[in-house]
C-alpha cells in the first residue's frame, strides 16, 4: 500500500488534535520550589499557603476565561540552593507550566535566576531580598526581562532602617554570615552613613544556629553602641535577645523583616517587648486596605489562627504578610497577567506584567512594573513597628 | 577585672563546660568499645525537644527532663545493639560504626522533624531566666551560665569519682584496657558496654538541655555543630581522659570566645578546628592522654 505525503500529514494532524485540544482546555499550571520543610519552612510553606489561597479564589470565580488554574509543580528545596536548581530543572521540563514563583531566600533564588532567565517564562519573587536577583548587572542596568519582585528588597529595607537608626550616633549591626545578612548589613551601614556622616557603625557577623553570641555582643557593647540592628532569622534573633539579657546589655534593639517572626517571639518571650522592626505597612493599618483584609479573611477561613496567623483573630501577625501574603500576591499577579494578555505564552505574559499598573495586592497596596522597574515594593510600603506586650500577647504597633 | 574580658571568659567557661560533657559522653563509649557515637548531637536535640513536648503536655519541668533522659538512655541501648554491635562484629570494615551512628543520628533528626515540626521550638526556662543574675567581684554574672557550669562540672567530677573509687568504675577501666581478659575475669562486659552507651546518651541529653536553655530555642538540626566541638574537646584533652574532657572543653570554649572577642567573631568557630589540627600535629594523644602502644 502506498502512503501519500498528504495522508501522512492528515494523520499526524489527527493524532496531534487531542493534545492541542487538551492544551487549550486543560488547567493553567503554575509551579515553584520552596522550603516546604526544614528549619526555614515558615517562609516556604508560607508562600505555598498563599499560593493555594490565590488558586482556590480564582477557581471559585470561574478561573481564567473558564479555565481552572492549578499549582502543578510544588517542590521542596529546604532553602538549599543545589536542591532548588534540581527542582527548577524538573519544573521547567514541564512545558505546561506557564508561570513560576521564586524560592524563599536569596541563596536559592540567585542559584536559579540565570536558568529561569534563559528559559523566558515569567517568574515573580515573593521573599528573597538581594538586589542582584532582579538587577544582576547593577541597579542602573536593565532588570532580568522575565523576573519581577514584590519582596522587601534589601535596598528599600535598608533605607527604612537607616531612617530609624540614624537618630543614634553609634550603631551596632549584627548579621548572619549569609548573602542576605552580609548584603543587608553593608547596605544599612552605607545608608546610615549617607544620612549621618559622623555616625559610627560597628558590624559583627554570626553563623546561623550559633547558641551563644557573647563575643559579638560584647564587641558591640565595647564600641559604645546606643542601638543595635539584627539582620537574620527569628530563632537566631531570640538567641541574641536572651544573650543580651544575660550580659545586661540594654540597647535600642531593631530587627530586619526576616528577624521579627514567630520563632523570635516564641524564643525570646517577654524580652521581645520594645524591639522595633521594619516590615510591610499594609497589615499595620486599621482598617486594612481591601485586598489585605480579603487575604487575611481567606487565610483565617482556611487555616484558622495558626502559627503563621497568630492567636488574635482580629490582628494577624505582621509577618503573615511576608511569609504568606507575598505568595498570594505572586500567583494573583500571574493570573492577572494571563487575563490581560489573553494568552499563556511567555512573551505575552511578560509583556502584560511589564504593563502592570496600580494592581492592588495584599502586601503591597499598589503594584506597578515597567520594563525598567521590576521591583514593586517602595519605601512607603514599609512601616516601622514596635513590639509591645499586651496581657499574654505580643503585638506590633505601627510607629512610622 | 575588665568587663569585656570577664564576659568573654564566663561565656567561654559556661559553653566550654557543655562541650566537656559531650566530650565525656564520647569518651565513655570509646573506653568500652573504641567507638564514638556520632549520633550524640541528635540525642542532644531529641532530649531538648522531648523536654519541650512533655512540658507542653503539662508535665512539671523536672519530670519532663527526667522523662526525656530516660528515653534517650533507652535510645543509647538501641544504638549499641543495632548500630555499633553489628558494625563491630561484621567481618568487613571496622569503621562501619562511624556511618551507622551518624546515620542513626540523621534518622532521629528526620523523626523529630516529622513529629515535632522542623521549626525552632521555644525551650522553657528551667531554673533561672535570662534576666536572673548575681553580682560577683562587682561583675554582673548570669545565673543561667552558672547553672550550666555547675551542673556540667558536678557531673564530670561525679563520674570521675565513680570511675576511680567504685568497683564498677574499675570494671569499666578493665574493659577499656582488655575486654577479652575482663570477660575471662567474670566482668559482665556486655552489660558494661550497654551501660556506657546509656550513660553517654544521658550525658548528651543533659548537655542538650543545658545548651537549649542558653539559646532559648531548639530545632531538629540542633546539636550537630555542638557534637563536633565536643569531639574537638575530647581530642584536645586526650581521648579517654575525663580530666582531659573537662580541660579540653573549657579550653575550646574560652579560646573560641576570646578569639571572637579580641580578634574577629568570624574566626570564633574556626579556631576550634585550628586547635584540633594543632593538637593532632603536635600532641596526637592530647593533653592528658597516653600515647597508644601496640605490640607486634
């Protein structure tokens, strides 16, 4: 039997039809790798929960033009860069994934940034803070074309912290010895000196999970510091605060956004009172703006007043914004981009994200991107909080 | 005395005493089986986490610590029976216990993460809080540091008296010198080995509880770095010597803090391993150890 070229083409088309139809009618798939387990899972599991809420909310309202959305690839990297790279390779091999979210933490995000840029699919950064993630060649150079960020970047956080710390003549900075800590400390030091050229800044580092920080603290004390900033994570901040108490060191104490989380409150107990910290302003205002209140209500309805939310139903922990809310905003931004682009093709989605203008997020009130500016969170989106003890509860009150 | 120096010295002695406890735990199993339990770090973690868990269930703090110590002692028996003994009796590599004890430690970490969560848990103040202090020679001295120091030194001294002044202590000594001859002499070698693993686990548990009180939190990865520093202390003091464990632990603690304070905090951790390399190069038997002699 002779098989003509025409019949072969028709046959191939017929075979291809079902998969084409499936692609058009199937779910819209997103993916990400994050620290779902391990000691830093408050961040990874947090964005996972935020993403789940965004997906459920979208599907309840009929999806995107009738197509449901799905978190098709959610993988665990435990904040280990190598594992994040392996996971992302697997996610990118799935051609049905149309949009992604960056891992928690600067290390894993920097590790996967070049890979995702080469791939071209859109990705949004919820938590990692290092500026090089978005601007690998410097802040005056264009951003990675397909990588957008809504996180509290080191740059904007350092400006806010410097505004508060520059009222002191001598400042100590204690930072963890990771990229996040080193970059953050350097930026804050420069920002303080930029605001107050005569200020004396003492910088000391520590390893994550160190059980005693006496050497670092007495060096800061010896420099006669009047205030101290901790750039690190909550459990280490608790060790530092307890250590300060044992050494009878009484300084004005400040924490970066990553430090003032649940492990700090649980580990340091009553000692947290008086600590000041920079974090998302959105959850500190009363009433909250619409998107923030909606997210908070959705979270409480799904997960209750748990560890991420805190015990007070009316006042969720401020850290809920950074640990969970940012994941919710990332997925919503991808959904919004698909709606506006009318397509799930990567170039169309990236173009739509570049044109995002005043999108109301839960953690950042007005999210805007341009082809030159891929960082949504600005100085006015941050607030300075003070931790206060009210009865048995610790509350954060917005001061500035 | 200079405040700066005193603060560093006190912290160094206090954490050094904990390293000494860990070193003593390592020594114990070394005496009876010439092996080290590299899962000690996980036993420290587990004891501290169990204490938190039992306290959260309404148990009094002392009972919670006691219950946790009983459980880690039982695990010590398990480690001897199922990770060390098979490795020592197998015909192949005599170093299998390194992997098996370390592997069991990692297994315990995984179990702790599964059942208690991987987040840091707040550890309760057992006797004193971080704010309690006494004034000594005009200096502010944390009671938490003093308790850690007192408990660690008391345990080490008690142990030393036990080994030197009791029949069982002499039996342990005999097993450490020649287990086969000890067996022929009617010493219950098997029971002594089991006991050494149980006691070693209890010492790890006590060290875990003491250091968790200093930090205020504990998570499944807790203890791993500490057991490395305990190992450095054991080698520095002389493997198998109780006095060596105490002196080695205190040296590692104090030197680390002084280097951190006077030189650079970045060097604080590394100096312990520099000491280890120096000790191995200059005096491999450690400060109080005896050089090993083997007859052909």
